[in-house]
């Protein structure tokens, strides 16, 4: 974390704080519009998760979207390696300790998060090559794609072998108060539920479409921020910045909040697209401000509501 913070701080210092602050100030009250706009990708993320529920009608859209919002906020603002937010959102919906649906669905959702990010990144690579060939940006992006693809493959193979049975220690923490036999039965039921979903292509396609909607919605955020910063880009360029920037950040999941990684990647991609480094850094700062504005209120509300329970 300290290394990432040092990289980010060094890049800001090198670019010039006096030049960076006026650009960020241009966002101003536009962050309020960005807060409203973000309900679009948040809803898409929630619906992607909900598509994996066996009986989605048992879980209202509002509750699923709110739980997804909490999960996103945890992954943005807490050092949870992009996984803690998934556990938080599942726990919010699984009121009875025997309710396996949110937990099974969250495993599937995380798998397809990785798969769709790889697909989205490949679109970004094609667009990057169409705009301008930059070897460093291409190699950086491809390394992230390969790593995420390997991660998704390994995660899928674990599911095929019985992920919850193998992760019995996690089951002990999730389903407290259950005896040994009950835990084994719950683990077997969850594994069966997860593996059964892979035989429902319509559900997988629906979830993938919603998740891609989330990703294209996030590219819209880049498009808006760059316009407000006074360095407008086309939507296709926004896709390049979001798809490849987020791919590298996800690949560096052990770095809290992708500190330094996001700044370095967006600057590199921006240079390949002819965007000044100061504008690319401002974009990264704008995205982090959005994470605070959108994520902090719901995260604080979750902590206040959850702690007494």
C-alpha cells in the first residue's frame, strides 16, 4: 500500500500540484451529476448478480442493487483485495443462515466479472490498435488480460472440484452456529447449485449482458469526467481508458484501491491516445473522488446499520 501511495504521490508531484488542482476543481458540482449517473452501472451490476439466483423473484431488485452498492463501496475503499465486497453483499441478503442463494450466486458473479472484464479488455485492445499503436501500453494491457484469464480459469476449476467443500474454513465463518453435518450439507448444496448454473446458458448470457452493461456504463463515466475536465474524448477512447485501465487495476488486486497502479496505467494509456499526462492523472483523481462520493455514504450507512446486528 505504501509503495502504491508513493507511486501515486510521485506522479502527482511530477505533474505539478498547481496544474492538477485547477483541473480537478472543474469537476465541482458535476460530481453530483456523476453520483446520479452512477445508478445506471450500479443497477446493471446488481442485475448481473441477480441473474444467478435460482428464484430471483424472492429478492427484490432494490435490495439486490443496494447490496451490490455496498459491495462496490467495500472493494473501492477498503483493503479487501476486491473480494471482501462480494462477501459483504452476499451477507446482506442471506438473513437466514441456511440461505445459500446469495453465496452461490456471488461465486458465479465473481467468475463472470473476471470473464467479462477480459472480453471488455479485448475490445479495448482492438480500439487501442485502431487509434495508435503503443508497444508499452499494449504489453501492459495484455499482461493484465492474461493474468485475469488465468485467474478466472483457476477459479472455475476450483468450482468444478467443489469450491465450498474445499473452503470449509470459510463455511465455518459464514454459517456460524451450524454443526459439522449441517455445514457439510450446506457446502454440498452450494457446490451443486453453482455447478448446476453452468448448465443454464440463458442465465449466463443474461448475467454477462448485464455485466457488460455495467462496464460500458463505466466507460460513460470516463467520457463525462474527461469532458468536465476540459479534455473531451470520444466514447471509443473512453472505452480504451476504462477497459484497459480497470483490467490492470483488477490484476493488481493485492494493491489496496489500486493506488499507483491506476494512475500509472491511465497515464500510459492516455499518452498512447495523445492525452496529456496531467489530464490522465486528473481522470484518475476524478474517479477516486467519485468512489468517495458514491461509496462512502453507503459504506457508512452499512457499518452503522450492520454493527448492532
